[in-house]
């Protein structure tokens, strides 16, 4: 069923860069007020025909008419975003997709790389039992942006625990919310094979529109033929319903 | 002032959303004012439910987008039972797009829609580049196309448009078939067969290897096709489609003779924009001190 979305210009008011990651703070009054943890926005930096499409980003935090994105520099749009100066304005569509259900402060949050974004929003709005985040390596200042009590895991062990965040799950936890790269989600699926129902993942996908009209994104249904739309049925799904 | 009449059917203005670029038709109903539009075309309906093609189905190219969605839809039964009751309540004209794998399927689909709905206009999709059977294949042979169009025309008196694949060489013969079959308009054009390659993965960018190119990249070619067709058939209505991203693009199509203009890929990027185009068109006409009728085909006669 339809959700209300809007197009809104946002002004970059602060940017913090940590190697290939960055936190971008925008004055975006309307969307920031409406967006819930787990939802995303479509971002278009320049009003030009190339690159043509906007790009989806989960919201890292939103409060008081201000919205933050946590982004890894990977392609053209993210490179343009990293090059943006404060005071410049870009176009947003949002809020898009479904949100994490407020499951209270006992939930286990697990995020890898830029996938930590929607979980950080949940953690700061509703609290958490455990909040595991995984990055390849230590980056100066990066870990200060997360709430107190976060469990940091680095692949090379240069900071916090060594390995991957899924290494530190028993599989018997209650509700788990996760977002991260495909290998992390696959390992989560194994760990939580007896508990997939209570394991919710936020999926990343290439999207044409971000709000369910182009049929360009999809994830296979686990129990039947066909696909869910990542943008409008998700991006959050119970692992028991999807096959990745 | 922006009204367009095709036979006995009146469109509030010439701006229409293209099939496959506006979902089932109601997704944006709570976000934007649908009554601003001349009409909307929900995603093409087929007889049976179609899951669509495997992913990836989309790849962005310079100023364009290639899709191989594969007519994903819930089928006619679900359209009539679930989608149409919602669409009926929207404050906008609905145009139904249909596609069949056989001539009989087209006829059956149309019979069901005529019987079960009050929809006044049907767009016969003869141009989907992304299905194994039907779609584009019916437009390849003019005799087959004529046979199909005549059988469809027999089903109903309601307004019928034939949406053809783009062709810069043989389009005139096909449009002649559309005209002689008693159709009310031709839609020019659908997407262009296209492919793209991912050099890192050393593979095709789309799971189905190729798809249909849309977006600003195609506008000059689709504009050329409309121009050529209008020169050959000055009195036959054309619904133009392809790459519109601004009111200037809308005007371009009208100046070469289009009665109506479909807006497609832009809806993905700027969903709010299509709703402002009618007012922008009115402003343009005011500035030029001309009526819509006066600029339509201005470059053709």
C-alpha cells in the first residue's frame, strides 16, 4: 500500500571523513522528522542526466530536522558526495522502505561496514542489548561516532575484537537485526539457522526508483516462487522469508 | 486549454505516465496529486501472473537505463479483482496496457477488461523487448501485425493504441498497418534493444544479457521516428514516448505532431516532476502566445 514520500533539497552542514568512510550531516527538515530507523533515502547529487539515477542510502541518524548518512566511497555518486562542500544542496527522496520494529533494548544489532548505518539509528533511538560492528581495520576517529557500549570487531584485530562480528554470535540470541555485506549475511544465516524467524536483515540492492514502481530490484522468496521488492517490501526482511 | 481529444475521449492534458514506469498506478497516490495528469498507464497486464526476469534487471548507462524486467505482473485476474478497484477511485484517467504471447491471448485479455472495467483506453503493447514469446515479435511481420490488430479491433469500440518497437527504417509500414486496422493512435516508441558489459566481472550487466534502453539518451531517435511517422500520416494521432526529462522535451514531441506524451524513466529519478509538467506546458504556451493545437505539428505541415 502507498506510503507518503517526498522530494526535498538538503543542505550539507557537516562532513567527517574517516578514510573511505564518511558521515554526512544534512539539514533536511521534513524527511528527518518522518524517517524511522531502518528506512532509507534516495540521493541525487547533481540535477543532471548523467549519472541518471539516484542512489539508495540507509539513514545513520535523524533528529531535529537534521539527517545523517554513513557512506563508503565506492562509485560516482559517493565520490561526488565526498567532494561536496558544506553549504551545497542535493536532492533527496524519502523516507523510503519499511523500518525496524521497535523490539526494545534487548535486541542484538550486527553491522558490517557501511551496513552499520540503519543499526546505529536503531541503537540511538531505542537502545540495544548488544551492538556489534565490523570493519576491516582501525581508522582514526571512526569508532567515536558510535554509541557507548558498541562492540567493535576488526578483521585484522587492529582495534577491538579480531575477526568478523558474526564470530561473536552464539546463534541463540533473541531478536537479531543485521545489515552488511553478503558474506556477513551468509555467515549470519548459518549461525542463526534455528532462529531465522527472529533474524531480520536490511538488504542492499541496486535500485531504479527506490519506491516500488520500476520492478528493478528484488530478492528471492524462500518459501515460494517469485521475488520480494527490496525497496518497497523491504529493505528489512525476516531471514525466514528470503533466500540470498 | 491543455485538453486533448482523441475521438470521443477527452484527456485533461497531454501528459501521461508510461507503462512500466509508474508501478501498478496507485503507489504514489498519497504522495502526489494524480489529478494533475492527463492519464496514467499501470504496468502491462498479461493473462497469467509473471514473476519477471532474473536479477540484475537494470543497468545504468550514460544518460540511460537498460531494463529487462520481463513484464512482471500479477496477471489479469488479480488486476480486475485487486488493482482495478483501487485505480477506479483515483482522480485520473486510467489507460490499460496489455501484452499477450499469442493473438488469442490479446483478444481474451481485452475481452475481460472490456467486460469487467470501465477503462476507456487500451494500449496494446506490441513491443516489449524482454519476453520470450509475444511482445516485440508481433511487430516484426506486417501481415501478422495486421491480423492481430484487426482481431483486437473487433473486440471493442473503445479507444485502442498500438505501442510499437522503435525502428528508424521500417516504421512506416507498421504504422500503416495500425492506421488501416482502425486503431485510434500509435504509441512511438517502446525501449530500444540494448546491452551493456561489466568489465570487472567480465560479464553482461543484465542476467538476461540484453534489455530495453530508455532515458534521455534515446530522445533524439524517438523524436526522429515521431517526425517521420507524422510526415507520412499527418492526420493520425501519435502518442510519443522516449526520454522526456523536461517540459522542453514534451514540447519537442508536440512540435513534431504528438497528441499525447508519455513520461517514463524520469518517474524513477524525479517522481514529483511529471505532476508539474502540465503547468509548465501551460506556461510555455502562454509565453509563446499559442494554443496547444497551434504548436502541435508546427514543424510538420
